[in-house]
C-alpha cells in the first residue's frame, strides 16, 4: 500500500545518491515540486531519464544533481534550448554530464517494456538515422518469424519513478487525467515510486476506464498543490507559457540561474 | 485583389495547401503546426491532426507552444498514452502525413536536429530527435517546412537525426514496411520535390517575385531546377486573414 509522506520525507527516504531516477510527465503533470526538493536535498550522481528533460531537468542539471541523462528531446518546447543542459554538455558545467539519446518512439517503447517486465523493447525504428552510431543501447535484431530487421533497445527499469497526478483518495489510489503520457508505465517499471498530487480526496470521481494507479502499485504519495507548475495539471491550472519563455533568459547565464535557484528553490522550503 | 504578404506568410499558406481533408497528419511543433491548423481553418476543415502527446483529432483554437498544451487535449476527440500514440497509431500505419520542421536539411532531405559540429565535441547542441525519426519512416509520406538559408540547406547534414533518403539517396530502397519519405519541402522561397530517380531535391516551383538566383544564393549545394518550373500561386485574402487572426490569438494567449 502507498504510504502518505511529506514530500521532504518521500525524497529523503526513497531517492539515494547514484540512483537511476525517471521523473515523467509528457509536457503535462511534470513533477517540479519533487525536482526542487531533490535539489534542496542536494542529491548527486543521479542518472536522470526523461523523454523531454524540460525545465525540471535543466534546473536539476544546473544544480549539479546529475551525472548522466537519457532522453529523446532536450529543448524548451516552442522557445529554444535548455541552456543548463547545453552548458553541461558543451562545457562540463557544473560537472560533466554523460548523455545517451533516443527517439521518442524508442523511449516510449522502453518504458512500456519496463512496465511489462521485459528486458528489451522492439520497434520499427531508427531506419537510416545516425543515432545508433552514437548510442550503443540501440541494436538491431531480425524477426524470427518474418526476417524483418527491427530496432531493439533495453527496457527502462529505474530505481525510482517520480510523477505528478491530479489526485489521490485516502487509500492512496491515484487518478491521472488528460495527457497521461507514460505516467502509468514509469511507475510500473520502477522499483520504487513517488507520486505527488494536487489534492487528497474522499472519492477520485474516476470513470470506468480512467487511468488509475492502485495504491498497492505505488510506494509513496505526497500532497503537493501546484506541484507541476510551471507545467500544468488539467482541471487545476494552465501551463505557465510566459514562464517557459522567461526561463530562456534566466538559464542562459550561470549567475542569473544560480540567483534564481537560491531565491526560488533553496529559500523556499517544501510545501 | 490580394493583400500584401510576407515571405513567411507565403511559406505558411503554401505549406497549408499541401494538406487535404482526407489526410491524417502527425504534426510537428512550430511551422508545421501553424500550417496544419491554417489548413484546418481554411480549405481542409476535416483534416485529422495528431500531436505526439497523444492527442488524436485535435482542433486547437490557438497554436500550442508545446506539443502538450492543455488546449490540444481539451479540443481532441480523445487522448491516448504516449506508447499507444507511437506504437498503435503511428507504427500501426494510421498516419498518412508526417509534417516536420528541421534545423538542417541536405540534398537528400535528411534532417538534422541533433547538433552542429562533431558529436563528441558539438559546436551547438540542438534538442535531438523527439518523434521525428519514426514519424519519417512510419508515416506514408513526409512534408517538410523550413526557412530557406545557406545555414539550413547544406550539402550534407552534420548528423542524420531523421532520414530523408540517406547519404546516397538509397536508404529507403529495399527496406520493407516504411513510408515513401519526403514528397515535398516548402520554404519561404520555393517548393522542392525529390527527383523520382535520384531522390535529390529539385526546385519545382518558385514563389512570386523570387528568382533562381535567390534560391541558389540560399542553398549550400549546386541546386537544380525542374524543367517545367512553376510559379507558386499567391496567398488568398481569406488565407491571410485567417493566418493573421490565428497568430494574433496565439500571441495574446501565450503572453
């Protein structure tokens, strides 16, 4: 059964230095509050996996939490670069960052395979691309039935999954609505999971086919209102597109980034 | 009597015209999204638009800043998970057109969105592949829209993130179960199409008031022109008005 913890306690107890951590949410429901708590607790040497690193990993990479990043699209959507990610890759600041990159189709398949308990995912992918030349995780296999050449990538099976969701009921069952991305897959693929939610309610109000994660499939739940901002939580608040644009200026420069981090993450405790 | 228009508007309107009502289009963010929604709001109201965030048959009122804005989900017929999007709907063969943008494109329509320079020591690190590598092979055909410049139109891309026809124009030959690849590239100067034999991009139509010399000066290889070179029709008044309204709504919404 999921245990209700404060966000501080959940991060402290379930995320260790050196862990492989997947913080997912495809544009929607990105777990920013949890990311900030990881920064405050100065976790280090994390292998971070996420399809779209987004601002949350830009912040964690700039804060020195990561040693390796596995991803498939590393930009600020509709705005431009993730400058902290670029500074780490191009200049090794604040520390060297190893990267391993995939396509979205491969990563989505790898999460699904992780949830299914398989060692690999198979897809019709990477045809003619140079990505297999720079990522040794990408291999090709021959279908034993048809002879077709297909791509194979290892499944994602992280130490910890961290996601945000709309709400949990008092037993710890969680409802995810809207763009559900790979929230279900990453929780099922991981050894441990932390789910932050907008609120805890008596009744989830879920329709019969809704995306519900049962309490017994989750390790810890922490209430974190606005925990996905500046991304969004459908039904609660909109994406703060103005902040995504503003981030470009903040993250471009090491000093403005560090000042932002000090004021907005370190000096603000967990909710 | 048509309105005055910019080269960017010419590009968006021309790109929109490539889409028809019967198409199911997997839409990339940025210029493709602008063109696809312009098509939906003008001549192709029934075109099916799909974004990689899992939103099927979406009808946003403003252009999304990201591929997963709430607007896309709320105006969609339904929203599926990301693995379902890529595995069932794209790889399963339900997408007729992949509409992509790029940072670099070469003479065989290979796309680079990974980096400029050498992979281990990049001059500029770019976002990476995202959905494009498999959109380009699983969609039945691919449309590309990008602004024309020597930095963008290079003889050979620094990195093939997403295959057009490969370094030699033959990458799709004898690969089963993939689409035909890029069929049209729309820029702010012209329309290019692959030569049916060699797959090298040829200019098939020049936009009004654009010369061959303009295109040659903005292209990083010895660009060739089709024998029956056409002139692209000008944007219509309604197309321009709808495009400007869409961009004004979008600007207001995101600021």
